[in-house]
């Protein structure tokens, strides 16, 4: 439980103070079986996608958020883990 609380605090600008946008604009591709994702927007207009791998296997996926440029991404998501991908506000060229 401490790990979950620490994760939530680390990304509090999205997960606590931010706006929950459900799955609007979220695009997952690759090995997405057992993977869930939600869209969050911070007060500074930066956005994030929270990805949860509910399966018992690592998953290699790609995450996109409409036309938003991905600012950080590690593709392999470990089993039963969370990952937060952040996006800047610039459109891709």
C-alpha cells in the first residue's frame, strides 16, 4: 500500500489535483491484453496517461494521446504494475 501512496504523491499534479478524463484520446497499441489506461490533465495543461498492467506477464505497448507528443515512454510494463506517461502540450510536427 505504501508503494501505491508514494506513486500517487509523486504524480499528485495529475492523480490528486488533476482532472480525470477517463479514456478520452488514449490510444494503446501492441500487446494490450490485460492493460487498462486512463487520461489525466493537470492545472498547467500538461497531460498524462496512467497505464495499469493487470496481467501476470510483461507487456510491450505504445501509448499515444491524440496528437500530443510523448515526452517519456518505457515500453515494457511489468506484470501487475502501474506506469504514468507524460505528454507535453506541443503538437507533433
